C-alpha cells in the first residue's frame, strides 16, 4: 500500500514513542527512516521500526542519553552517544561537524557508543544542504566473509558521500562495502522474493538466491571491497578505541544491552579550497556531463551516482511511499513488537 511521507512519519514516530523514545528523538528517527523509504532504500526504512521498538522497550537503547560533544582539536572531536539512538546521535554530531567545518575548513567527528543510525545518506545530505562536502561511515556487526574466506569477520561497513552543486543540485551517494546491505536481504525476505546470486553465500559458502538461506554477505569487487571494509572498521572503530571485526556487537544479541558502535563524519568546506562557487559549478557540470554520456545498448540514460534514489524520492513525494502490508499492519497495531528479534540468529529465516 502507499502512504504519504507525512502519514508514514506519524505512524513510525508514534510507534517509537510507544516503545519509550521522547517525542523529539522519535521524530528524528522517523525523519531518517522516511528519508530512506522515500529514496527507495526500504531496507533502512519502516522495516526497521519493530526491531528498534523492541530494543528501546527492553532498555538496549538509552531513552535519556547523556550526549557529550568533546572537542579534541580545532578540526576534531568525539561525540559520546551514551548508547542513545544512533540516528539522533549521528544527526547531532553532524550539526557539530558542520559548524566546525564552517569555522575551520575541515571537521572530523567520531561517534562512540551509538546504536544503528540508519541510512548514512541522510547525514551527508545535511552537509551538502549547508554547502559543504560530507562523508560518513560506520561499523556494523560481522556479516561479511573476507575475500577468499568462509567465515564472517567484517560488517557491511557502509560509506556515504554528498557534495553541493549549483542551486538545488547535489550528489548523494550511499553504499555498503558488501555487494548489498543486510537490510536488502531483510527486505527480500519480507517480500518473499529471490536475491541475485552475487549478493551472498549460504552456510556452505556457496552463492545463493534464497534470502532465507543467507549466512554471509560478499564484499564488493572482491579484494577491493574487502579493503574498504577494513578502512571503515579502522576509522570508525580502531581510531575511536572501540571493538572491531568479529568483536563488534551483534544487532540482535541481547536487546537489553547497548550496541557501542562507532561512526565517523568528515566535513569539508569548499570555500577553503577551490572556492564554494567553483566547486558548485564543477559538481553541476559533472552531473550534466555524466547524464550526457552515450548510454550502453538497451539503456536509456547514464545516471550520476545516487541519481536513481533522487528520482525515486521525487516520485514518492508526488505519489506516495510503497509500504509492505505486514509492516503497515504492525505500525497501526497496539503492539510494541510482534516478532521478537532478541537473541535471534541474524542469518535465521
């Protein structure tokens, strides 16, 4: 079924408040989730609400966190998340990073002890809307097999990037360092559809098209994606003195406990480099030149990175957001959660 983004926001906000979040924090989380669903990233949208609600209600998300922003240098800081909502912590940390970059040209802000923060594109878009270049990356629990490995070690360890062009132009690019994010597998499970055999492996390390049989995700481009996973775990984990690799906490193990995850925002002010207008012009020119590239046979148009999600957002704003009936029924129900995620094997069907 289809809902307006306002209707969807209201339903998700109310459910998160019912679970125990304050109205302010619930509204921020719902903002991030709506952003994902609008852009067609349903793996990071409404499908996540029930999991968040269960963790909140069981105490694994601190509903009254003591957030602390600690400047460690002119261009560096640590945001202490106190295991509050990752979405809220990441937004507040980006607000601080934007202010720091505007003052000093560059900001590197690490976040310690945060929960899952959703689609990173939301946070880097904040930077682009402020006329700045934004990069964000975060840890996730072990779900990916290393290149040539048969056991999981790293998480999907996503990276997002955004840069402003002229007028309302901007490039927003968000990717997991696996071929697909784990949420995409969850989305396929919820819709009972097959997945490409390039996404994941089964318990025997063999490629699978059955979303319910997945026991490990594959890195993008083999050893190259493997290297990017490592980079993210170093910058968002080791650099912040947090657990890394196999030691990163599971999304589903003991929902009464905090996640203690790490995330890193990097924000750059173009005015301190080539100049704001020069950079904006260059970004818009790049976007146009990519669209003007001769497409391959059978392809209508070459998109710049992230343009498909931009198009999806425009269409969803005009025509409504597609939501699976099962998720809608949960959102309008009185239940905080129906299907418990606590201590669930993340690869269980």
